């Protein structure tokens, strides 16, 4: 995984104010199945206190949501999570963590509007939970990368790529969404991917 710390600033402890030099805000969406670690990633990497819409799960919700593999989960995102991380002196990423339950998927369409790219978080014990996220991103034409949030031993990345039917052009990496450095590396990978896509578009324009 990338580890170029200079590409994304490590904030001082506590609240980090937005720099006056920032003039380019990039919207990033973090999607994936229920309980895969989206809220955890936003909270781990955000340089400001993240906005969270987590609510305590009730018995009524348990009758609707698929709790397979997440029986110990006690809270759930009811709208979205929001955080921020500075890339450099002029660019900042605004992070939106989407809810994972099927009953909240209608919110995804709004979260995708204006987004520059996305991270799809995957739990290898529930790979199929990521299919919908990938399908919707491809439908919207939103560039994305895939990050396997390792909860324990599981299939290697090539098997995950095959299970998700990902092309070789889509970056795929492992992460630990609980760790700031690991989550930051995921975002760096996405920024690099978006930059390479932009360079490719520019090159095509010049040759056309």
C-alpha cells in the first residue's frame, strides 16, 4: 500500500481548522455493505470531529436488516457520516460514508451527486454485499477503488478481484479501517487513481 505521508497531511491532535489557502474541495464517497467499516474509516482519518448519524439498533431494525456476520453490531448509520482530510495546501477531501443497509440505499443517489470518486470497502466474508455498490458506481460513471477491510484470514486479493469481477484497471488493496495511516493510504491510492484517469483523458484529447 502507498505510504507517502507527504501526499496527505497528518493533522495535529484535536480540531484542525481549514487552511486559508485551500481552494479545491473534492467530494469522496465511501460505500460498501452493512457493518463493513465505513463509519470507522471516516472517524479514523478525519482531521475534524466527524459528523455521524449513528443510531442504536432496535429490535424492529433487526427484523429488516441482514445481520449475517455482524451480530455484535449495536449501532447503525441512518443517513451518512461526514469527515475531512487535507491533501495539500490547496486541496481538501470531504468524505461521505454511505449507509450500508438496503433500506437506506435510496440515499446513495444523492451522495453520488458531485462526487469525484469513491472507495468501496469489502469484507471478504460477505463479498456479495459489495456488488450493489460497484454496480451503482459503474452506472453513475464514478471512478472508484476497492479496499479489503481485513477482519481476519481470508482470500487473497486476486480471488477478491475475481469474485467482484473487477477489471485490472481498478486499484485493489488491503486496509485496516481502524488505523489512521491505513485509511489515509486508501485515500492516497484513490487520489492517485483519479489523477491517472485525468492524465489519460487529457492525453486522449491531445491526440484526437
